[in-house]
């Protein structure tokens, strides 16, 4: 049984493969990609609860630019930034853009799992608030919600 879905985004293939494998063994449904562009395409097709995103990726999009675009596609998906000591300033910029937190590489598996669980818990609470608000609206105006759905078709 998988409790939540994680997307690992890092240009280091060995890191992505090892992280996906290690999290999978812990019952976490995990996929990995090697670029920000690949991550954004995948996020348009699938829902992820938490993204583990490297800030420093050569080539196309860096982690901060990817984070900006991710928040447009899936605003409630929590993002944990991965950084080396040299780019803590970028991590702070990422937090201002809505990242959940950041971790310094290399990190212990237990620290990673704890941070992923905390991020998922935050997202889950947000999802519950949204569901609760929708239910309350339905109970308050039962006909209006159905009418709006019919108008969308």
C-alpha cells in the first residue's frame, strides 16, 4: 500500500534511481526524472503529493524556475528543495516562492523520509480543508452546485 506519491527531480541519474528505489522499499510511490522540463510534463499527466527538487540543474530549467512552473500546474503539491551548501540563498528564494522546505545534500534517508512525511501531512490538511469547504457549499446551496456543473458541459 502506498501512502503518498513523490516525484524526484535531479540531473544526477544515480541519485534519482537510488532515491526512487529506497523510497519505494519504504512503501512510498516514487517516480524520478532528470530535468525540470520532464517534471513539468509528468505533473500535467499525474498527481504528486510531494516533489523532491534539486535546485542546481545544468542545461534548461534550474530548480527555482521549475518550482515557479510547478506551482502554476499544481499549487497544493508540496516541494522540498535539494541543495548543496553553496546554494542556501537559492533555497531561501525557493521558500519565498512556496517551497515547503529544503534539505542539504547529501542527506540521511531517515531525514528525507521525515521531511517527506511532514510535507505530505501539510498537503493532506489543505486537501481536507478544500473538501470540507466544498461539502459545506453543497449542503448550503444543493441545487446551485449541480446547476453550475450542467452549465460547464
